[in-house]
């Protein structure tokens, strides 16, 4: 399968209209001067190409904030499956795509999550290139290059988009655009390489740490945890905005007839006071210090053992969302590094 193509920007309307004709299209839209949100778009001029990080990450289209899993009446239980049709998401940056590959492992590895799997199967993913700002550190987390969790990926090369194709679905879509898309030539490829080389040089923050797992283990009693934890408000903002946070709660509601009801799943946060509370009035992580340390460990160390990966993709969403201004992962890693022998 040919993998590299170009689309002149003058033909983007055609590209857009084709996409919209296949189902709903979601893309970053400006919701204030500096905030962006993935929303349904019907016109190309609604797309905020300049958006780096949306408030909520793309996980919201696969793992819903709240949804009914089952209903029951007397002894009969009915599984409630999501109503999902084909949809596309445009504007996924490399960190977003890396986050989806992590979510895929969590929700699609055996036993897979039916709700996530149905939506994921219906999704057409369009990655787009970006230039890092002062909060991006995907390069430090190894997630700055284009991975394969996309159907097509657009790199902005001045008057064209350089398009990489990763799936048969992606190729089929490009074929449907006819002559508007053509194979890349050496000049396009050279512009593509220049773009990504420039991008690599543009990171403003970051760290080099070959073994974050060991660092996190060595520094488990570092005083920084007390310092940060004591400022934490336990508001939980950092978890819904994190593209790889997936904890949820199950809520059972019994109707007044007492023989019917439903089970709902909704996002939860390990930063909430009672997240690790259990019967007998015991709480495994009763203090903000313990909860914050737990979260950071999950992001920077947590999945090394089963999957060999960290769950932070360096998007900076937690940094810009924390009202206490303590979610500075790059700053934290530097403190830990400077404390290590
Ligand atoms: S921990 Fe923060 S920077 Fe890392 S992926 Fe989550 S929101 Fe992004
Ligand atoms: S957003 Fe900040 S203050 Fe709120 S729970 Fe997370 S670390 Fe604590």
C-alpha cells in the first residue's frame, strides 16, 4: 500500500465535505481566547488548527463520562450497548494518538470493554502536526513522533498537507478524493522532513531520564511529595483532563418499585478523598499527599511492569488545569533527579 500523499490546501474543502458525508466530524474548536474543545463541526472554518491541547482529551469519544451499562427488572438483566455510528476525529496530535494507543491496551486487551470497542471500531482518526508550546513535553515521554494509532496523519507543509496513511480505511478515504490527492514527490518529502526536524528543535521544556521507573522507586520518600501534596485541593481536575486516566465508578440506582433499576458507569478520580475508601471506615489513601504520589507514580512508572510503558504522554493538560499550580511534571522529575545519588 502506498503510504505518502499530498493534498493541496486549496482542496481541503473537498476533503472536509467528504469526511462530513461519512458521519459526524469532531475537531478542536475555540471556546475562549485560549481554550479549545473537541466538538462536532459542520464547516471548515470552525476548526481551530492552532489548538494544541483541548480541555478534555479525545478519550471522551470512546470512554464516556457517564453511561448506562445495564438495566434490570425482576430477574432479567439487559446489557445496554451504545448507539454508535461512524464518526471522525480530526486534529489529533502525536500525544493524543499515543494516549489512544494506551487506552486501547487498557480497554481492548482481554477482556475487552464492549462499549469502548464499539466506538473505537466506528472511529476514523485523523492526526495533525503541531509545534510545541511552553507546556508540551511529549519528547521527554517518547510520544512526540507520529505513531500508528491513526488512519491518516496530516503534516502542514506550507501550501499542502503531507498525508501519511496507516490503514486500509485511510487509503480508501483518500481514494475517494480522486485527483485532489496525489502521491508525494521528493520536494514534498523534503519539506516534511524539514518540518519534523524543526519541531524537534522547538521543545521549550523537558528532561532526559532513561529510567523513570527506578527514579520513582528511589525517590518514593522524597520530601517533594509532602510539599506538593499539602498544596493539593483534591479537586480531581487533573484526571478528567488526562488523556490516559481511565478510573471509573459504578453506580446502581434502584427504582421506587424496588425490582427494577440500572447500573451506570462514570468517570472517577483517584484524587478524590474517598476514592480508596472501603467498608469499615478505612481509606487506603486518606491524605492528599498519598493520593498525589499515587497518581504521579501511575503516570510515570505505573504500567512499566505489565506493558512496558508510562501513562503520561506529555500533553501538559494537567499543568494548565491544576488550580493549585502543582502539576508540573517536568519540574517534579528534575527535583527527583537532583535528589538522587
Ligand atoms: S499526566 Fe498530565 S501531561 Fe501527562 S498525559 Fe496526563 S494530563 Fe498529559
Ligand atoms: S488538579 Fe491539582 S489541586 Fe486538583 S487534585 Fe489534581 S493536583 Fe490536586
